[in-house]
């Protein structure tokens, strides 16, 4: 321990070797005064030391609380736990040697170890190595990691109370839960200036999340020997090769009751009672406590998810109003009336929807589907599309302000520099054997040659391109399925008497759309399962330099794949289906075999709504099953034996060992799930105003499911810092811009709004009822005798002469027979003009709103300046006091000029 105080900048690598080359003898694994047990530095690892403890010195676990988070002395806190199974296979000796070397180096780094023999474990097979970081190690690495600690209580007056606080009181949590400790001004820790900081108790000065972050930093960089000529280090490699089976920090208590130890804060219990239960869904989240217990990275995720859910409430209310407008005006819709009218729709004979096998059909058979289509295809659709374009801007801009406030409150203002210095991946250091001088630090550091990077990127790019092509191929296969089975559905529904009662609702088009959507969803899930593993493999192969770089690369690969995977079918229905059909006698075919699909006479929007609902709802249901039910079943299965044992034999480290591992990419999948949902409610929201409402209900459940599983079903994650949601912010910005374009195209080309408006203002002949006659106007006439043999139906029992189809073409007998009419070009021009106008209007409003709303609130700017000023002032006063002490003690190096310079620097700081 004393060795840690020799040099302020001493780190793990320097601790590993003493200055004179002699081996450093770290502290013994277990203090056994008076015994003849050799320490681990004398050739035995911690396991062997434990096995040599005399029987009378082994502490009986029955007298130790099962919630104990301390060593056997009841004083030293357990900051981390390693576990392993001592299986006697061919790798046994190699694993034993690795553990011996690794644990020895951990002790050389100043950590203290205590091992629980397998005979003390619940199943009699698992060894547990408990790790404690003493004060000297904590202050050394707190300085290395630039951890900020309190220097003075915050003296800035709190914000003026919100007048709505009395209304929002039922949503509030108790003050002791929301703010478990006072607010402080903070400064980066320095070993040489410990008098500056508010150190009341060394054992509690660093929070458990800080302690496990420090220990994890050491574990990921601790060497354990040389294999195949390469230096090996890091707990991650030891976990991968089976030397250890798990490495995790401990929860502080059981989640359903407080710890019996008065020194334990029982924060897990508080989080469960106030946050992780579904009955608390209407309550605010205790973000300060979440950050304190799990770290800033998890805290910022729940802050973003909560803010996103709050903003969804406004979008859900407006979307519901638009839906209700469509519902209440359904009976007034002239298009549906004409389709359902036996004298109009009943007399219109439509051309067959497939070749040979399909028959002529009457328009009024689509009566119900045309009425339901009006729910989503009405005037409110345009308003809602414009509203969502502005809403998404408000959401992103207000989130920046919320994020800026959290950055200040959570001491993350200067975190960017910290990231660059501290987040070098151990895998990068291990795999990059070549070194070069860093032009900034002038130190040798590992690097990956440019040629190696180029080869790895080429392989990575080719792999991603292959999988994206595979998605497109699967989407084409689903389209072929739609084309191939439509005729089968049409024939089945015509010839099956039991289906006749529902034939008005379940049309062949809808049946094909629903089954194809379900098939598409299954394919999406299968492709996701395989691609997730491929994406991680190719990202590992690229050997990113930092943790942030690794996450950003993986994020872009996964998002690109998920974007194409989830949205490709919606893009097809929205922008391609029914647009390249041709006309009777000259249909277009896919692969010269399958005739392209047509839209329903009431439009394709209802099919896009069906596709969106199935994929979005299916993904959310499947996601909740994966997140909640699967971990619960796994934990239940793992604990089934322990339930038969007395409680006091099932220790805290064993309980946590039986939980699931959250993993380094746990938050990545949570963000990905929410960003894909964000795409559904923005990119295609014009087709389904209820999408924000579905997302709101899902997110209310999602917050509680995520908190429940994190608090009850998973081991405690290692605390990590993050000052923002990272690259996801840029992805959200990109999707917000793209959503304006997609919704403009949906309103223009997928819905029937523009054709109806053109008819209303330019072609209507009835002043009393301007929309009457629209259906007849939107259907062109085809002479049945002009059918080629390939398209002509096998039967025409009623000897129809003409049939109608959805298009704007000249009728038979016209000199421009079957060519597009002028109305077609008017509508096309109106659609393009609408897209340009809507995009420009929404973009102008978006950029104006973004310009009007500052990213950082004014009071946060003032607090940041105040904290920087006070920190500089306190540091300068401290240096001045030290200088005065040296002058009083007759230190010749402390000259009067140095004293004057220090006072001058303080005056300059005050002036600034």
C-alpha cells in the first residue's frame, strides 16, 4: 500500500514492476495473523491460499448476512467479484497459471483479494474472488480517470417554483428519492490537494459506482502473462477463454427488502420500490439516483427515454384527434358513399385483378375497406404530417436543452477530452503490435497500419453490402409471394361459402397484404438474429481504437441494416405498389411472369397502414417478450436449486452470479429499438396517425420493463460515463429531415388527397356537391374485346362489354385510345408542386424553430461559469495558503516573487 504514495502519477503498468526490478509483494489475500500460511506472493494464488486456511479459521457462512457486501472482516467493501469453476480438463493447468499471474498482478496494483472456496458455494463448484480497492488505489485512479468530486456545496439559488407544481404533485417522487444528497460544486480529483475536497469519510467518499468503475479500469488492463509471443492482458480475454466465468460488481441488497447492514444504503431496494414497478408508471423517474447507482451512461438513456415519452404525449393527442375526425366524418365521405351505393358502385364492373383465373367484380364489394380507408386518408392527414415535421424539431431541440442541463448537473461539461484520453480499448492495445510516436504527447503508442485498415474496411463493407442485398432479395421474394397468392385468395373467397359473410371486409387485397406483412415480419426477425452476430464480428475485426469509435461503427452498421430491414416493405407499399401497373391489355410484369399489384380503388394508404401496424406492433410485442420474459425464465431456471437451501447460505455474490449479464452492448440494443420506433412514427406517420399513441403506450411499459429487468433480473452493470446519447443524436436528426420528404410523398402519391383536390377545384361539375362523380371520374374504361389472350378471364358469364380500372386514360374509340388524359398530367403537376411547397414550408419552420431555441439554457450557462470561477478561486486560494506555509517554514524555494505572482493570478481570475 505504501508504495502507492511514492508517485502521484503511478498507474497499473508502473505498479507492476518496482524501480529496482524486484518483484513487488502485494498484500496477502486473507489476513491470518499468527498462522504459517504463505502469502500469494510466495508462489500460491488466492485459491490455494484459501485452501490452506486451517479449519478453525474458516468463517462460518451461517453467521454472515446473506446481504453482506463486505469482506469477512465486515469493514472492507466488495467492489468487484470474479468467479471461476475449477474443472479438471486439459486446459486446467493453463487456466490455473493465468489466474495465479492475473491475481498476483492485481495485488501488485494495490487491490485486495479474498477468495470463497467452492465448498462454501451453493452448488459446490464455483470459486468466488472478492476484490476490494483500498483508499490509496481509489485516489490514484480517481486522478487518472479525472473523476470530479465535491469541493463546496452549491450556493446558487434553486429555480423559481413552477406554478403547475401543485397540479403535478401526484406525479412527483419524495424529495429524498429524487435528490438523495446535496448538490455540490466539483473539481477533478488530485492526490496532492486532498485538503480541498469534502472528505468526511474515506469509505463513502467515492460512491460504489465510482469504485467499480475504477476497479474495472484496472481489471481491463491488468496483464496475465505472455502467450504465443504476445503480451496478454485484460479480464475480457480471461472471460472469453474460460479462465473466469464471470466478473461483476455487486448489487447493494435484495431488491424486495432493505439490507440488514446499517452501512448499506439499499439503493437497489429504493429503485425497485419507487421506479421499477409498473404501478409507478405515472411517476417521474429518480434520475439522480439512477445515475448514482448505475452510472451516467445508463442514466442518460433513461433521461432520454423519459423525455421522448413525455413529448410523445402531445403527438399522441393530436394523432388521436385526427383519427377521431376521420371516424366522425366517415359517413360524410362522398367517395365511400358512391362506392357503397348499389346504383353507382354496384353498377361499375371492374377489370380482373389477375390474369385468366380472376373474374370481373363489382366496385361495391370494396365498400367496407373504402370506409376504413377514410379513417386515415382525409384532410387531417395533411395537417398531421405537417405537425409531426414541426414536432420532431421541437423534440430534438428541447432534448438538447435537457441534455445540456444534465451535463452540468452530472459533472460532464468537460467530458469530451476525458473520452479521448481514457477510452482506449484494451483489444486495440493488444492486437496492434506496431507503435509510433504521438505528435501531441510525444509518447509511443500502438497503431494500425493504413494497409491493414484498408483491407479490414473492404471486408467489412463487402459483408454489410451482402447482407443489405440479402434483405432486398427477401423483400422481392415477399413481393413475388404477394403477386403469386393473390389469385389464390381471390378464387378461394369467391368459391368458399363460409367466407362470403366477411368478403366485404376481408378482400383479396387485404388478405394478401396481411399475410405478406406477417411473413415479412418473420423474415425480419430471422435476418436480425443472424446479422447482429455478423455486425459484432466485423466491427471486432476492424479493431476500433476507442470505445466510442467501436460503438459508433457498430451503431452505423446495425442501424443501416435495421433501416433497410424494417422499412423496406413500408417503402414498397408507400411508393411502388400500384404505381407501375400498366393498364388492361398492357400490364407490366415482374420477371416477365407475375403481374404487378394494383391498389384498392380507395387507394393504397390503408395497405400501408396495415403493413406499418403489423411490423411496428409485432416488433414491440416481440421486444418486450425478449426483454422481460426471457431473462425471468432464465433466472428462474438458474435459481431453482437455491430456493431449497436456507437463506443465509445463499450469499450476495452467489445471488448476483445467478442473474443475467447486461453486457457492454445492453444499452445499444435499447437505443436501437427506440430509434427504429422513432422511424415508424415519423417516416410513415401520415398513413397512421395512431402510431404515436401506440408508441406512447409501448414506452410507458418500456420504461418500467427496462427498469425492472435492470434492477431485478440483471447483474449490476459496470458504471460508465457518457455526456450524450452519442451518434444516435445524428441518426435522429437525419431521420427527422428524411421524415419530411417521406410524408410529403405519402400525402402526394400514396393517399388520394391530391387527385380529390384537383377534381374538386378543376373538374367537378356539380356545384351543390362538388365531390359527387369523383369515383366515376377516377376510373378509366377498357373494352373487353381488346384483352389479349394472356390477360382475358376464362369466363364472362354476364357478357360484360367494358370494365373499369383505376387510372386516367382516354376511352376506346378516342383518337388517343388508352393514353394518359390531360387530367393525369394536371394531377402529377399538382403532386410535385405539393411536395415542393410542403417540404419548403416545413423545413423553413423547422430551421426557424431550431434557431429560436438555444441549445443551452441561460441559467445553465450561468451555473457553468459560476462553478468554473469558484473552482479556480478555491484552487488559487489553496495554492496561496500552501505558499504562505512554505514561507513561514523558511522554504528557500518559496520566493516573494512567486507569492506575488500567485496573488496576481487570483486577481486576474476574479477579473475574468
